[in-house]
C-alpha cells in the first residue's frame, strides 16, 4: 500500500485537496481528519489521509514512509474564513503567529525540497488547466484524468450524513453536525475561492498579516 498524507494549516484547502486525490479510483479516501490510517480492509493500492497542523516539522518525521502533500493558502483568506466560521471565538491554535510558524516551515521545504514532500499553494491548483493538480498526481504516481475534478464521492463523512445535501446546511456553520456541512462543501464544483473570505478580516488582522515576511515571500498581498 502506498500511503499519502495531506497536511496544512486550518482553513487552507486540506479537505478539498484530499478529495481531489481521493477521487482517483486508485486511492482509498479516508474522509475524516486523522493522523493514522484506520485498521480496515483497503482494496485500493493507495490510501490518503489528511489533517491540519501549525508545525510541519512536528509531524514530518512520523511520515517518512508516506508521500506528503503540504498546502498553504493566503492568510487573508484563511483568517477571514476562520472569523466567519467561529464568530470571534477562534480555537487557540488558529492564530496569525501559528500561521506564520506554519508558513516558515512551508517556505523551508519549498526552498529545500525533500523527496517525499510536494508543496503547493491553494491558489495555484486552479491555474493552467489544473497543471498543479496534474503535477501532484505525477508525484503520487497516479493517473490523472479530468473526472477527478468533477467526481462526487464524499457521502459518508459522518454517520448523520449519508446523502449529499442539496443546499448548504445553515445550522452547521458553527456547530453539529459538522459532517453534513463538510459533505456539502466538498461536493461543490471545484472553484477558486481566493479573495472571497478576506472581507471578514478586521483592520488589525489585515495590518498584522500584511506586515509578515512570510506573507511577502509567498507573494500574498
């Protein structure tokens, strides 16, 4: 079995990237966030898991026998999305300094790549006819075809969600059942949402993010 892990800072596109990889018929998609492959019978030749983290180095040593795809997204969108989701009651690790720490690790591996890791910016997934998605598939030794962009497969993220909701579950944005919201979200058309969440930033957040060296190095403005 070939093992794949998608990792990224919260609200950076880890779920949609995991789904893009999991849409391959060659891959078993573990849909719940986890740091371990579940002890289940897997018939596919590959398995993908995903989790969010603030420290790439903390986990990378545990995944030397995995292929790792590490994603980053504009902090303006990340923290706008977090504000929208949590209404100012953000989890303690969802902070700008935590994103900055994650970004420094991302930049380190971007500048000095390791054999088992692929680094990608969320915004680049959509460019040039999904060229970066195709590159990720090559890195993972998977066969790419256009169907993986449109396939709908996430229908069992939680026991309470056995069908893809037709509309956004409004009551799930800030609470349970989160699985239903995730199922709806990951089955929307694969669309670049860069800039959509930035309007939810405070002026102070905008100022702090703009001042970060990591923001500039990653060409986020």
